[in-house]
C-alpha cells in the first residue's frame, strides 16, 4: 500500500521547513522560559487561568 506513495521534491522541502519552524519555536519558548526572571515567574504563576465571571 505504501509503495504507491511517492513524495515529490517540493513536498519533502515543505515537510522539512514545517518541522524546522515548529522545532525552532519550541526551542525559542523553552529558552525564554529558562531565562525568565524570578519576579516574572512569580507573576505568571499567579495569573488566573479562567475568568470568574460566568
């Protein structure tokens, strides 16, 4: 069944670019979280996740 699936060159490039984009965003956010100041971490930890108004 999978023998019929043949990737074209442009499909491979799009797949690699999408992976690199997602991976670089992940690394960026991890780096930003690691370098965050303690005061910023404390502020972020106290933010509400949901609105109390319903």
